[in-house]
């Protein structure tokens, strides 16, 4: 039922998504993933012009622009290797298998994460999740991996959790502060598993793109955050105001502040939630399509009592519609995320907890 509701909600959100017209044709970001999967072993995986030629041969057109060039250039090569079986199929078949895979993953996500936290309805109608599916992105898969990491960590299956966490290096900028949460709670076996898993994935990357792929990937990555485009104002991070000395300074200050909060978190789950929100706010290259990760972070963020309504507000479509609007409304979501983390930190403060208990307030 939840998966069916997600499908209905996705259709219902179409008038807020200008990219929906390309959904049924499949001319969205999945075409770029498919192209890389077909180029495994050719030595041209990071050649944008070669990618254009492959797209034209596949569907008769190619996607241009700084954003799409970045996707071709900075994706990890092991992702293309794992998607190579889809690359062997005709494009329409591969595309609809990709969509079906996301619906299956959402059903699994409901079972292991949303249902135990009474967030099924909010998850099925979560606007960024629908947006991610519409544009052919893979953020739902990352959210499922992160939820699996936390559930395995609850059961003290730390090494397995670490191996699963390694898959989140598909978009490392969205998890910049997560290692700090693991260190703060001394979950070294998760760290070990993540390091070993990342090494295995790096070796797979060499098989897909050659031994020099890390150098080429790092070269591309340093330029991704500096690319500007029409969507810069809709980034949920501080870089919606562009890449300049002021925004870099604010990002550094936020990284320090969130790092302190992560280090002081009482539970691993809360620490990871704060780390993910902080990473989204300071990452140079994020978009609304990356925000299904908030479906993991928001339910895990401690917001007791009346503060729970702030979480509910962030699960509604309203802040995300505001993000896609013009200034000053696009700043609503980052400010709400900062408010949620700030309130959670205040309520978790031992002095504040004693004050609430003495005054008879809930929480």
C-alpha cells in the first residue's frame, strides 16, 4: 500500500517538477548512469564527448550542461560496474527495471525503517523521494543503505554495517560528517568494515576504469562545486548563494558546529542523523534529489514533546516547494533544518532536561 501511495504521490507532484515530461521517455539522469555502465572497460568512462556519442547511439540524443557533465565525470566507477548488467539490455528495458528496483527498495525501506518509526505515510508522500524517482536518481538506494547501517548497528553487527556503509561512498559529499559520529561512539568495527569495503570497491573501480581512475576522479571533483547553473539557487546547502569566500567560511563554521554536536550526541543514531543533516548543509553539490536521506535522518533526530511538530513540518512538501522557488523562500529549508538540529541539541542538554523536569514540561 505504501509503495502504491508513493506512485500516486509522485504523479500528484508532477506540476512541481518540470522534469516530469522526460520521465516516461527515460531522458533523465538514468541515461547518464546507463551510458557509464555501457562504457565499462573502454577507458573512456570519464570522456564527456565519448559519453555524448554513446547517448546519441542509444536514444538518439544526449543530455548537455554542466550538471549532466558533472554526473558523467564524478560518479564512482564501481557504480558503473555494478550497473553493467543493465547496460547490456536495451535502454527502455533497463530504464523500467531501474524504476521497478526503486519501488522494491522503497518497500524494503518501509519495512526496516519507516514502519518501526510510524513514518510510513510521511515517507510515501515525501516530495524529494518522488523527485528523485522522476529524474532517475539513486538517492533512495543510499537512504536504504544508511537505514540498513543503523539497523545493523542496533544489533551490534558492526562489521556488516561497515561494509554496507561503504556503498554510501557513491556520493561521499552527503556523508562527510558520518565518520565523526562513528568515532564519537567508538564504533571502530563499523569504521573497519567501511574502510575494507571501500578498498574492495576501489579495486572494482580499477577493473572498470583503469588504475588511474582515482586521480581523474579527484581532478573532476575539485571543479564540481565551482560549476554554476540555473539550479544553483535551489541547492539545500549554503552554496545556494554561490561558491565564494563568504559561503566557504559559513560552511566551515557549520562543519565545526555540527561536528561538536555530533561528538556530544548521546546515541549513535542521533549522531548519524545530525551528521547527515550537517553534511547536506555544507556539501557544495547537493540538490533536492539527494534529500531522501532526510527520511533516515529526521525520524532518528531526537525531537521530543512539542518539538516533534518541527519534524512533521520537514516531512511535508512545503519546505521543498519553497526550495524550488525564488529567494527568499529557497532559504526556508536550510533554516528549518538548522532549527531542528538546534532544538534537538538544546533538548538533549542535561541542564535543559533538568529545567524541564523541574517545571513539569514534557520532553
